[in-house]
């Protein structure tokens, strides 16, 4: 260690490289690594993509010029069937600012609630306790409403008006 410090100080003072000690040949102590291949050029990749795009474009133009149907790869300018009803509903909305504000508030609420749930999930005991509470509530509901036949029939009679109401609304909207 002292010789290294001495040689560094000599190099700095004299401006010359320190002399190498002549000892055993360096090849027995050194390990050489293979050289790395050159990095890929981004321009070649871009040129390849551009060439592929130009080929598709040329095929589409040739197909249109000959009157043949365009290949399946051709880009369609029409909206899919899913987007048309959404666009029609958006055109019917009078207060677009309020709807947009509600949508943004909903996204912020979902983001915040997901963060809160993940923070609760990181606590050591809370997820296990909540899981036990959920299992307990499910078991209590099953025992109270599903195990015995009179209780099942009462639950069915209780839920029947709700089912009829939902089916009626669904039928009226069609």
C-alpha cells in the first residue's frame, strides 16, 4: 500500500509514470475477458420499421388502384361499434363540464381508495383480521338465511320484488 502511495505521489510530482517492478510475467496473473459486441444502432431499427410500413402502404395503394379489397392490415378510419354509442351519448349531454368533472373526481377517488387499501394491506395484522371478519359475516349469513328451508323461502320471497323490478327496468330499456 505504501508503494502505491509513493508511486502516485511520484507521478504527480514528476509528471512521469512510475517504473514497473520487473517480476513474474503478467500473463500468469492477468485474466483477459472477451470483448463485447458493438451496440445495435437505433437508426437501423428505425429504417427497418419504416421499410415495413412503406411495404404495407404500397400494398394498400396497389390494392385500391386495382379495385381489389384492401388487406386486413389496412387501418380503418371508422370508429368501432363500441365507440359509436358512447359518442352519441356524449353528444346528447348538455353540461359536459360537470360530467367531465365527475369523471375526473371518480378517477381521483378510485386512485385514492386504492392507495388507502394498499396502505391498510401493508399493516401486519389488519388483512388477516379483515379476512376473518369477512368469513364470519359470510358464515352468519349462510346460517341465518340458507341452511334451513323456511329461512331460504323467506329470503327468496324477500328478494323476489327486487328481481322483478330489475327485470322490468331491463325490459323497459330495451
